[in-house]
C-alpha cells in the first residue's frame, strides 16, 4: 500500500505545481492592469509571507504522520481557492490579502509532502524519491511559467483561474485517491509531541 500512496503524492503534487509556476507572471500582469508596477512585488511578498506563517503554524502544531498524505492534497485545494476568489476581486490590496491566504497553505503542503515521503519511502530509495520528486516539481513550475506566457493576452482574471486550476484539480484528485489507498501508519507526530508520547509510554511501563 505504500507505493500507491507515493505514486499518488508524486503525480498530484507535480501536477499541482504547474499553475503556481506562473504566479510571478500573473502578478506582473495584475500590477500593470492597475497601473501600479510595484504591485507585483507586493503580491509576491504576500505569497512569501503567507508561506512563512503557514510554516510557523506547522512547526507549532505538527500533524500526525498518518494524516500527512491527505494534508498534502487538501493544502493544494487551500492554495487554489483564494486565487480563484482573487480572479473576481478588483482591488490590488484585496488580491494581496488573498495571495497571502493562498501562501499560508504552502508551508503545510511542503512539510506534509516531505513527511509523507520520509514515512512511506523505503530507506534504500528515499534519496531517489526526494530527488525525483523535487525535479518533477521544478519542471512542472517551469512548464507553468511557460504556459502562462502563452496566455499573456488574456485578462488577469482568466490567468488567475488558470493558475488555480491545476492545484485545485490535483488537490481534489489526490484527496479522492488517497482516501482510497492511504495505508495505515503509526499515529506519531513530529517534534515535541512524539517525544511526549514516548515519555508517557515509558511511564506506563
């Protein structure tokens, strides 16, 4: 049951990176359409700030290992939904807030993906799994940037919907597939929680 989970995570996480790969291009288009060239930097900074907050939340409240695959898929949906809403938002400031909300899910997405690979990949091939997965994500992001370039003549709203389409679809597909195939894993957490669990078990013995 471990291989189906890894294949699903690798495929859906790579697919989900295609749209966000073009977010920098779309940010420039949005700023230009509102005659605020510096706005592109604001939008990208909002995404980065959101990702930082999401990573802090993960560090503060890490999830159990057996939930990590589904968190990966659900986080992609969380990345996509604010971008969909931003497509129908005229204010640059409001779009920046939505970009920040989208970025919040980037932290849990990456952390849960790495945790899942560590848990479900055999030690002998773990390095290859991480390397191939990282290469596929970079390739998917580059492909997304190239594809959104061909859509540069479309309105900014349409471009935002294109950006959101791949993580939304990948997140929904991953949730469905992982619900069916995710294997049972030890209900342990990362960080200080697992340490407390081990201490409690020692006391009971």
